[in-house]
C-alpha cells in the first residue's frame, strides 16, 4: 500500500505561511545538507498532492522555472534548479479542490470528491509513495482525518501567520 508523506517548512511554533499566506520567510536556497535530507523523501514518491491555493503558486513556479532556464546557457546552480523543477513538473500532481474542475498545468488532475475516500483510493493503487507539500488548510484536513503516514518538517523561523497545528 502506498504511503502519504508530508514535507513542509514549518516554524517551531507551527507556522507554515505568513499572515496572508506569503512564503517570504521560507528557506529558498538549500545547502547540500538540506538537499541530502529532503531529496530522498521526494525521490521515493511518484505523485504530488496539493491543495488548490498551494497549487496556484506551486505549479506555475516550477513550470516557469523550467521554461526560463531551458532557454539559457546554464551554470551549475541553474542546471540544478532546472533538474529539480523538471522533476516537479513531470511528476503527476493531483490538486484537491471543492471549487475548480480543471487546473492548467503539465501532469495535473483535479480531485473534487470526498477527501478521505479519494486518499484511500490513491493509497490502494500501484505505485510509489505520494508526497504533499501543502497548503495549510489542505494539510490540516489531511492531519485531522489521520491520512498522513509520515511527516518531515523542515523547521525555520516566522513569528505570525498560518498554522496547521493550533496551540491556543
């Protein structure tokens, strides 16, 4: 049976986004140690699950990165970004949404059904594990329903914003 793995950048006090869902506090330039830690998690997965709000930035970001870097003579850093972005673009992505029926992007499908039923169905299919990166509301729903099989938090700093755990 496939597993659903969560990889998320999160603060020690539970924030996964700024007050308006912004990500300016996140770690963007990963060093070799962070890559060695995070990439193997992604590499054992063959499907990315995303909430609608996260998909609206995630999918265009990686598709734009591929399109912009493909046309350039790349240095090593650009080549690495291109390889990473290409992997994200080429992996099947399922966007969970209650409001949209289609989503523009490569290897993207939309799931509108019951969350628990859909995840259990995906877990029962042949294939590698699945990974979820966010968004906050989607991850919170997955946690509340007990659908996450393992989580890998990458901790960073942020003082206020969107939480997936309520400490109040």
